[in-house]
């Protein structure tokens, strides 16, 4: 299944809020389940999950992570197109 991930940059590593430019980015990821999608994203970005992964019906999830560039909130949703390769 293909997932779209909305990545919202919350704070930089000094704890200051991030605004403007690249505060929101979108990514795509192929995974079997929502758990696999979250795990792959965290592994690929060398991130750390902060708190709990909130799962919702319909293969959706929200998670807060920390990586080298700051703290982010991620929203995972199923994409309308599955397993497309460029």
C-alpha cells in the first residue's frame, strides 16, 4: 500500500518554532501496514518516536518524532495510487 506522509516541522533542535519555507513537506512510502510505514519512515530518517503512535481507522496514523533537524509531527494517510514506481 502506498502512504502519503505529511511532515510538519514543529521546532528546531534548540526548541524554537519553525515557520515559513519548508515547515510542511510531503513524502510517499510503500508499506504493507500502517505500523510498517511508521517503522520504515523512522528507520530511514534515523528518527526517534516521541510519545505514542495514534492510529485511526482506515490505515491512518499521527506520530511525533525527533530527528537531527528538529521535532516533527507526521500524518500518515493512504494514497490514492498504490505501488507506483518511477
